[in-house]
């Protein structure tokens, strides 16, 4: 049972912080839900917090497209202001303008203003050409594509985590069944040994030895049941299910099948790998960012339209005579505005230089990922084949161990075998069963990892 203890320690360390905060130990279980592996995956795709965050990020990226699009639509704004000029600002002009006899160096103060003034205006501008706008539209759509792929990548990671957690629960249930069967065999052996001892056909040490084994199996069974509870909590955590809810898995060991032929025949493909696709999209965004910085050198052209009224009066009441064209004369304006960048201290040039370096970095990252994918696929294929070979060996060992146990038990009952031989045969049988089911667990996990390495781990359906 060393393997189970190891899994137990790993799971406890992984989920203990979450269980401590959730306070699930003393809370009553809610209505039990019976889920298959696919049910767990479907639930996780809809409820896992990481998937929800990625989904929100995808929605943010779509809203970003609308943000860029709005910059190309007409921009309309209105302004209204009314002022009370307590002291009208003075302007100095040569005095000879009003008095020809005044010296040329003499100036006089003139107030070009009124005690009250106001202005109302409506301004409309329409972008005619702006290079960064068109690049930004392409970049925003690419950003949507990136967030979509990252969303898929998150879903794939969740499917992998949920599948592994599900198989952990399955193996722990199998372990409990093994221990329960062993407990039943030892209980029967203990009763038989006691009867034989009472009839003088066995020694006291045989009874004690069997009792020790029976006590040990009871302890292991108790620990295995605790391990099952924790593994279910880990599964619910990976699914995004509240840990207080009840959950039972519906699939049994007999439902597990291996279909490896297609996986072994499938060649490695970069394009099937979502992480490679994400990196390609990031590279495309880097190119668009560089293009955006380059078009900043191109002039921007806008169409400008304006209409408004302004007024200047001596008394406050006259300021409200909006219908009087003498008080509120109107104005209209139309024109084209052009912004021409000339020199920015090499700011855009340095940005473009950074973009080129970032593109080079992404190129090296793609090369690294390609090598990593090739290595990962070969490694996972080797791991699957090794686990399948181990599975076949452990199945044969389990059958042999069962045959040895049955033979030892018959010999002991007939008085030609020893109690120690039966106990050792029982332990060997349990170890062989444990090794076999652990081999099944390893084979299932390696199958999931190979599917992910090949880029065929389906987020919608995961048949075994």
C-alpha cells in the first residue's frame, strides 16, 4: 500500500489549504450528484473559475473591437458657457488711432468685452484618414483570436486536471474494494485459525499472526476511506464545484478501455497544439504593433464641422434673449484638419526597434516550443507503451498471485500447509492487485498526457 500512501500525501498537500478555508470537515453533505467523467468535464467547462476568467477575457477582447471601431465614427460634442466679467480685460492700443494729435509713444486702454457674455456651440469631426486606426482594427480582431485560443487552452488544462482527479477517485475506490476483500479473506482465515487452534491443529502464534494482519488491514481500510474523501474534494475543486456538495462517480474499473492504436499512428503536429497557436497569434500581434508604430509617421486627416452662437451684453437679463440675432449672432465653420508628425526625438523609431526585438524573441520561442513538442510526444509515447507493458505484466502477476493464494489456503485447510504461508500468499495477492490497478491508473494518465501532447485532447468529449 506504499503507492496509496504516496498518493494520499500528495493529495493532502495539494488540497489542505482549500479544505481549511472551506470548512468542509464538519458540514453535512448536500444532495449527492452522480457524475461520469464526461459529466465532470462538462461541469468544469461551465463552472471552473479559471475557465470563467478566460471567458470574461474573451468578452473583454470583443468589447475592445467596439472601442477601436468607435474611433472611426463621427465624434460630436456640444459646449455651453455663460460668464460674468467683473472686470473686463483691457487691451493697449496706440492713442493716435483715436486722436491723431497724440504722441506716437502714447497708448490708451480699451476694453474689448462686455460685463456678460456667453457661447453655445456644436462641433462634429469625422476621421478621414488615420493609419493607426486601420492597424488597430486588425490588432483588436487578432486580440479576440488570441483570447479565444487562450480560453481553449484553459479548457484543455482543466479537462486534463479533471480527468486525472477523476481517475484518482476511481483508483481509490478500487483500493477500498481491494482492502475490503482482503479484510473479508483475513476475517475468514482468522476464524478458521481460531477453530483449528481450539481443536489443536494450529498454534497460538498462528492466531496472533493472523490477528495482526487483520488489524493492519483495518487500519489501511480506514486510511483508504479518508483518502477517497480527500480525492473527491480535489476532483470537486478542479471542477469548480462547491466542496460541500456531494459527488459520486458512476464509472467503474470495468468501464475503462484503452484505444491506443490511433494515438500511436498519429504524427506530432504543431498546428494541433493550442499553445503553439497562441504563440503564433502573439507573434502576429507583435507584427501589427510594429506596423502601428510605423504608420504613426503618416499624417492624420479629419473633417471638422462647427456651428454655434455667441453673445456679449451689458445686463444679465439680455443674456437670455436667444431668439434675438443681434444679441446671439451665429457662426458656422467647416474645414479639414491635418496633423503632420515631423520629429519626436526618435521616440517612434525606438518603439519599432523594440518591436523587432520582440518578434525575434517570439521566433526563438517558437523554435523552442517546436523542439519541446517533438520531445514531449516521443516521451509520452514511450511512457504509454511502458505503462501498457507494465499493465500486461501486472495482470499476469495478479492471476498467478491469486492461484498461489488459493493453493496455499487449500493446503492450510487440509493441514499440509502453514498459516504463515497463507498470510504471505494473501499479502502477495493484495500487492499484485494493487500493482495492477496502479498500472491501470498510470496507463490512463499517460494516455491523457499523450492526447494533450498530440493536441487531440477534446474539451467537448473524452471517451475512454
